[in-house]
C-alpha cells in the first residue's frame, strides 16, 4: 500500500492545506456550490439538496467552517436546540483558491 506523504515545501502554506481540505472532496464542493447559489440554509435544507446524507453533511459543514469557506449565524457552543444557517464565504473561497493556484503554478 502506498504511503501518504506530506510535502516538504515552504510554499505549502496553511492556506494551501485549507484549500486541499476544502476543495478536495466532491460533497464539500457541492455544499459550497449550493450555498453560493441559494444563500443561507439549514443543515437539513443542504442535505436535501446535495448527494449526501445529513450525518455526512454535518461532518462536511464542520470542516468547511474550520477552513472559513462557510460562515454560520450561530456561534459554536450555542447551537444546541437551534437551527443554524450556513452561508458561503466568497472572499475566503477566493483566497483559498488563489493560494492553491499559486502553489500549483508558481512553483
């Protein structure tokens, strides 16, 4: 089985790592595309509109929130019993894409 390697390159920044985490998964891309087109949405609305189940969508939303690609209207720790609404963060998406593109083409 091939071993997973990590790049040993100064150009591999935190933003490049976040870009790979954000855009390296088809479901995350579908979620971002849905949120970009439809605006703020609940987790249930997102799950009903993309090709992933609600537990999977919940996991992807957490990952997208960690990279800053989405924003949520209720802060962590205050979400119990509430239905947060998720929105795409276009400025951060562009920043991550630019970092990834720079890494790939400027090397």
